[in-house]
C-alpha cells in the first residue's frame, strides 16, 4: 500500500502587533491582557491590515518560488466556537496571496521537490483552557488575531520521513528569512497532516486529517501510526472515513475527534470590511532585493567554493545565525573553512548545547572564536591547548591572545630553545638512540613525549619532530 | 432653533450652551410620548453644556461648541449605554467610543441622549426596536420611518438641532422624508464606521439628520474625515460648504429616473415631487428623464447582500464576552442558541436566517454571488446616467408615513417600500432627502443623489431649494 | 418558493438560533416570501459581470506594524457576563 500525505502548516508571522489590530503579539501575557476591542470582536470595531504581515508573506513566497498574487481577497470563514470571538475567522479562500512554489528536500541521497498548492494569510483564534475550572472552560483571546500564514502542500509526500524533511526545510526557511520565530512549543509553527493510503495504481484514498501536531518527532510518529491504522483497517475489510483525528503523544496513537461539529458549512464570502489586497510591483521588488542568500544556495556554495563536506554544509545552513557566525569566524581567523567549520560545529555548538543556549545567546562571539582559530591555524596552539583556551574564553570575555598569555599556553616553536631540549633528551637516553638508529622508528614518539614533558607541553610537536630527525640521522 | 441660529446665538451670547441643553432636555421630556430616546444622559449633558460655556468664555469656538444633539443608538459611546435597539445589548456600556463620537466631542457638541432605532438598524418603520416603536411627530398613530426613526423624530420635534444616523438601505433618508426633515447619507467611506454597530458593512454609512441642508452640512463636516481605524475610510476633502451655498441652479442638469416614479408611488407623493422639480426648473435647472433599468433588481440584490453580511456581523453576539447571556446554559450549544434567541428580535432573526441561507452551500452562487453581480450592474447604471446629469431626483419613499402596525403583517411590502433608496447604497453614492411638500398633511421627501464625493453638489442643490421654499420650516403641530 | 422545515432547521443550526416550534411555520412562511423576491435575480443580465463586493472597488489599506493598544482587560471584564481569573467562561467544551 502507498501512503499519500498533504501538510498544512500554520506559521505565525513575526510581527509586533496583530494582523488586524494594534494589540501586541508577545507570548506569555496574562490571559486576555493582549486582547483589544478589535480582537474581542466588540460591536462596531473593524479590522485594519498589518503591512508587515503582508511583507513577510511576500518574502516567504519569493523564497519558495511561489507566484505572488497581484490581487488577493480576504474572506470570512463562519463558524461558532468560543475561541473565535467574531463568529468568523478572517482568512483567504478563493484568492490567496501565494500560489504554487515548492520546497526541496533530501532524504538520504534522494532529492525531491515538494510542490505547494498555496499559502494564505489569516488570523489565529484564541485558546481554550479546559481543566482550570470546575464546570466551565476558560477562554483566553490573547492569541486571537495573531497573524498566520497557512502553507498548504500538494498531496505528494509519501512517507513520514519525507514529511519531517519537508517540515524541517520549511522551518529552517521561515526562521532564516525572519518570517517567523518558528517556536513550536509556543505554537508559532503548527502542522495538520492529511493522510491517506491506497493500493498501487488506484486513485487517492479517503483521507483523515490529524490536527495540530507540534513537534517533528510527533509528526513522524503520528503519520506512521495513521498509515499503519489505515492499512490495517483496509486489509481487514474496513473503510477509512473522512474525519479529523487528534494525535495523543502519551499513547502514541491518533483518535477520532468527537464533540466537533460534523457538518461544516463555513459560508465563506469576501469580507465586506476588507477590500482586495492589491500588491504593487515596487513592494514585491523591494522584498526581492532584500532577500538574503537562501539556505540551499548557501549549502551548495559551502560545498563547492569552501570545500566543506555535505554533512558540514548542511549542518551549518540549518540556521541562519549559525551560518552567519561561521562566516564571521572565517573572516576573523583567516583560517581555512574546514578548520573553522570544525570549531563551530564541534566545540562551539557542543558548548552551547551543554549550556542550553542558542547561538544568539552565546557568551562567546564569532570574532573572539576567530581569534582562537587563528592561533590554531598559525601553529601557536596545540589542539589540546586550544581546547583549554576555548573553555576559558567561552566562560569569560577575554580575547584568545589574552587567554593564551594568562594561561601561558604558547607553543614553543623556536628551534634554538627547542634544540637545547632535544640535545638533552638525546644525551640522556643513549640506549634508545641506538635502537632508533638501528631502525626502531616507533621510538620517535618516545623522544617527542620526553621533550613535551620537559617543556610542560608547550613545545610544538611538529617542530620537535623535525629537530629530532635532523639530530638522530 | 436651527443649528445655524443656535450657533449665532451662542456666539453673540444671547444664549448659553447650558440653556440650550436645558431646552433640549426639556423638549425631550415634553415629547417623551414619541419614545424617540432610549437613553437620556441629562447629567452628562448638563456638565458638557457648562463645560462648553466655560470654553466659550475663554474664547474657544469649536465647530459645534455647546450645540445639543442626539446619537442614533447604533454608535458606541464610552460609559453610556449603547443598545442598537436590541435586547442583546440592553446592558451594553462600551468602554470605547465611535470615531464620530470622538469628533463630535472634540467639536464641543453636547450629547443629550441616544435615539431609538430599529433593532440593529434592520427596519423601515422603527417598529422593530426592543425599546418599543417610535411615533411620528406629525401623527402619533404613524411610524416615523426607520431605521433612524428616533433621530428623525427628535429633529422633526425640534428637540435637538441635529442628530446622527446611519443608512444601510435608506435608514437616514426614509425617516427624514417621513418626518419632514433633511437627512444626508454621504458617500461610502466619507464617515468612519468605527464604533458604529454593524448591520451590513459594505452598505452601512453614517450621516446626519437636521432641519436644513446647510445645518446638515455643518454637522456632516464635523463627523466626516479619514479614520485609520476604519479599513474603508477614505481621505476625501471636506465638503465645500461655502461653494455649495453659492451654487446656482441655473444649468443644473437633474435626472428624473423613470423607475423611481413608476407604479406604486402614491399620487400625493408624485404630485409633491413634480411640484418640487417644477421649482428647480423655474430656477434654471434642466429636468431630464433618465433610466436606471437595473433598479428593478435592486430590492432583491439588497435583501440578499445586507442579510448575508448581517448574518456574519451578528455572529459575535454569542453571550460570551458582552451582551445578553441566557440564564444557566446547560452546555455550549445551549448558551449560543438560547442567548441569541432571547437577545434578538424576530426581524433580526429572520434576516440572520435569510443571510445564512443565501451564503450556505448550494445557494451561494444563485443568490449571494449573483446579487454581487447585480450590484455591479446597478453601479454601472448610475455611472452611465451621471455622464449626462449632475444629480438625480425622485421620491425618497413611495408613500408618506404609514400607520403603526400597518405593514408589520406584510414584511415583503415593507421591503418593497425601500425601492428608491437601496440602490444608492449598493452603489455607495451620496444622497439626501429634503422635505418638499405634504400629502394628506404628512411630509413628502425629495431624494437627491450625486456621483461619488459630490456631497457639495447635493448640499448646494438642496440649499438652493430651501432658499426658495419653506417646507423645511414646517413644524409638526405639537412641536413648537 | 417555500422553505422546507428541514432546511429551516439546518439554517437555524448554522446560525445558532433556536426557533420555538410554534414560531417555525410563521418564520418559514415569511422567509419563503422574501426568498420569492430573489427570483428576480435570475432575470438580471449579469453573466459577463464581475461581482462587486465593495462599492467603488477600493483596495486594501495597510497600517504600520506598531503596538497601539494597551491592556484594557479591566474595562472589558466589567461588561463580561462571566469571567474568572482573567478568562471568559463558557460551559465546559468537550474535545
Ligand atoms: Mg486548513
Ligand atoms: Zn488555517
């Protein structure tokens, strides 16, 4: 059996104020403290469209290769629910702002383009709290009116793995462009999945919609569970019914959502308060000019121009701040990209992860890290010393050179100073010298070790090796 | 006292704002039987009157400083009950004000109360108010028209020199006609809709009712103007009142739509209209017959579009955040259905149901979508006619004020009475109604309509008529 | 045309209006009369026309993305039928 998946992603647009009102969108306010008269659907209040939400939608559309509709229309989706203050959601229906476009994904070695149907602007609803009150539900309308872009994929995704790859690529892109903070815990990036299965050669089967899954891991599990459930159902002679299902992460299963109105008739019609959104070419051109290099292009450049491995290039272009920090390390250090990538991906990212910090919150700047990588590159520091210096720098505010001076970490490469140690070690170990000269090459490491011990690790091992060979030959 | 003469008296000190306010409150009390006011804000009005006098003593001269007025109760007024004529909002004291209220406050006008109206502005007789029917000052057994019946009755009874009103399908012009006063519905977008409780958003437009075109223009210029809170507000230049007053009728081309004067017009109304147009002709205007062939579809288009928008606009009244909430709801569905059933009157329920029906799956194309196309047809009709004429004129209402209860039994007949006013709203045009005679002792209104933003032309044409006629000075028997 | 009772029920459910059984017939009859008016629409020559949903065919005006509304929950709470701890209360919603 083949699975077919279409995804609807609700991306919260990163604006200061709501899509149709001047109330703040900040997360975590007291209930209803960020719901103004417009958000509450007070009589006589009217929606006025936020320009930034339009700009962000255009920006994402350009990056996705979508057609930016020169004219799009806001429509009312009418239904009653306590978290929907006006009794309708302002959305776009027949004429969305973005049409088509796609997202490139890679699963293993295969590349695939996930085509998009459309993306439309709409307002978010509020939130219901079901367990805080005895016989009631509580309604918090702070989120009502938060700007959303709903991105709808074509039903071309064939596995949970592809679905997650698509979501991750989209997630990277919206954050990369500053379209959304992408915070999944706070609901800034939410996903509904339409899942159906069919036998090869048959047309699309009946789909079930899984609502509001808010982590990549759960999306994967929910889709896998749903595919399995539908296959079992069909193979045992049953029929999939078109319905909305909820993923229960605790039990790892999807469940039919009861209690929701069965027969929907949303009575969409053009919002009489909001004339059509007509975009002039200048606004679109300005967004196009301001578009940064996109993650895919940057990943390819890292491989072709900087010679990074596919793995490193992918890692570094997962996040724009990370990628920008990487480039700043190259600029500050003058060191090869590969060396910089290693430092950024292993040491720096490792330390940030351990401290549970984002790159933006890093106490260590890319410029300071660049100073350290420069000292590694010019041979002043052994890798062991460099790690020691890194730890001191990550915690503090000193430059690499200050840390090196304070901890006395400088590698001794001067052949005069090292020559004296080499001569001393040779004269102290005549037996080993004889064995080496007789062909026991392994003893070279022994001599290096002795010299490192005498210099408390500060000798440059490469330089020591050269001097030893000169004198022992 | 007219708005102009009151302003002159306030300016020369022969009266005070407090005295004008007391006078308005006194007349409101004496005409309590009209049931024209839902709320009387006597204490706030007196305080505002005193404040206006203090400002005037300091030399201030706001455009309406010290002038008493009433709001149609469709406008939200901070800390003052704002009901839209509905039980749903019988307890609604908004913590915000309509933009036009802010503008009137800034101009120094003194609010004496909130005028009765058909519930949610749905009606043409003011019989659909939770607070009871309003009576026509000319004949208390008759309706004042609607939905701005309270505003028209108050101005007709000379309780206030002007009142605000709103017009979705004739709700300013028709009651102005039936009460013998001047009412203007501006171009869609000229006056902010923010804080005006919505009936049908693409048709609703606020305006004023006064005793003359000149007075109406003064008040209209105060409430008009761009409002960033209204997505359909337009930054149009204010009405050129001086230009309008100087306008000559000589050469003015007045179109007389055949479809506005067809069957169904009372003979007395038709005679008054003919006489009024004869006055225009006598002063140099050219009267030409024109055609608005799509008028015959206007009622159908209007009664599809307006209820469709209303069904959605009134979905917010659900008993959750404000307004009427039923007692002891047993579950969410019960909260919704019972709060709405109890809170909305019959006519409102009927329009919500009609609007829901025309938008629902299977009917949208035949009704709603088609009505929007008819709307364009109607707008194009007007545009074509305005290539040849400056204004068009005809009866505002096919009949004079009818008896209370007379048309309640036949709602379709009531809807059909809106035939000459609704097409103007569908096209978004400015129009006004001025008193132009009597039939059976009841006032007749002449409707004038102009192209988009040509309110100056309307005011000019109406003012010129009022310079040579006295119909607008006629006062109902009990009013003086 | 005459409105079926079943259709009236469906519409009333969509609109969240309860109609007393004894009012149903009257409501259906009045609505049928109004719907009868709408037959006129079929006669209008509009097939070639674009729908006009906003008079004057305006375009959407955009506002700057600035926060202009401050917390006024106390004001709104005063007119709320049922509120607790800053939440609007409704009978428990079962999901
Ligand atoms: Mg969706
Ligand atoms: Zn959505």
